[in-house]
C-alpha cells in the first residue's frame, strides 16, 4: 500500500481545478439554499449555459473568450428569470422541480443530433481556449514535492482560486448588508418579512440571479479546465455533488463551500486510490473473493455517503456551520 501516492493524489484533487469548480457552484447554492432557503436543483443548468457560451463565442462566432463571458453571464440572468418568474411565488418544492427539469431539458437539447453541427452533440466542443493558453505566465510545472501540477493546471488554479476568493468576498459583503439580512429573514419566515412591507418575490429573484451567476463562473472554469465542453460535464450529479460540498462545509457560512470542496475531493480521491490499490497486485490487501477492482471503484461513494449520513445525524449544520442557520421553512 503506497500511502504517499494516496496522499499526493488526494491533495492534488483537493486543491486542483475540479475542487475549484464545485466550490464556485456551491457558493451559488449557498446564496440560494443557505441564505435564502431556495431549493435549486438545477445549478448544472446555469453552469452549462455559461460553459457553452464561452465555447460558442470562439467556435461559432469566431470572437474572443471575453465575449463568451459576457454572453454567458447575460444568458444566466435570462435563465434565472425564466425559472424564477413562474415559481418563486409558490412553495419551494416547485422551484426544485422546475430547476432540475430545466437543467436536463437544456442538456438533452444541446446533445441532440439536430444541433450537433453547432454544439458537437455528445462529443461537445473543443479547441476554443488558445487565447487563454497564450497568456499563461507559467512555463514550468508547479512542483511542491508531494504534489505536482502542470503549467496549464497551475494557470487555471491561479485564475480559479482568485475567482473563489473574490466570490467569497462578494458574498461576505452582501450578507453583512441590509439586503443580506432581508434574505436571511426570508429564509426564516417570509410571511413576517412580507408583513414588514418587503417585496419577498423580488428579493428571491435577486438571490436566484446572483447564485446563478456564481454557477456561471463554475461553468466557465469547466470549459477552461478541460479545454472542452460537453453535455456529460453537466449531468445531474454535478448539482448533487455541489450540495454535498455545501453540506459538508456548512450552509450559510461564507467559507463553508471552500472547506467543503477541499474536504470532499480529498476524501473521495483518497478513498478511491486506497481501494484501487487494495484490490490490485499479486497479493492484494482485499482478496478478489471479497471485492474486485470494479467494485472497489464504487466503495468511495459508499463510504462518503455513509459519512454524509452520519454528519447529517450528528451535525446537520455541517462541519463549520451553525444549527440555527438551518431553521428553514420551505414555502
């Protein structure tokens, strides 16, 4: 058993580009769920719109990535309005149903053969980040001894963690403002807020838009990390992984998504590498009669799911959360 490799792989994923993507997506869900009490199960849809906008600006319109960023943000706002207008006056579960359905509708539409010439079908879109690669200031890999990232991954991480820091600062400033205090009040008792003359519907819509914009940043990072974008990158489990990240770190905590993403990817990668090594070799630690290599690949999800269940039982507010912040009344 090579514990050095397990630790190296775990750290590489915990601080790498993938952790950044889920951190940004969870920051958006934190605004929705943690601070406002909105159940958005379609964060992958916001990410998809942004990711394909970035790719489409270059491949379809032969423009710059910056135009793709602007278009992606604008389309994210439009999507939030389309989802929020018919649902935010209703109970929270209606928003959950609409958002998860909308995300799948967008994904299935983009992957349809009818639009394969434009969006690449199941293969997706590639070759659109040459401009981003050209401004990479790193020429050598980042080698920290136990962990190593390529020059391009280092550039993506520099941009990504800077976006995470800026996003956390924005959320911290918003939630310390009167606007943020209204959101928390809506989460606790929106009828009381409405009785004070506040337009609850308007505040919910603003929250949905802002959280969706953070999801758009995650979609941009998906495109930059992989140098490609495809329907499989935005499956439903992306949203549920982002919720897992948020619940682990603690909802309604500015740094909860950051801590949750690092812990989540450290554990899921470490468990995956451990069970992979434990079932390989001439004399495996776990005999084939108990578990084979294919079964080992699923054990990380089983153990992580068990850990999440225990966390929700004994500390439902998350590792760094506050139980009082989860006094939600779904309306």
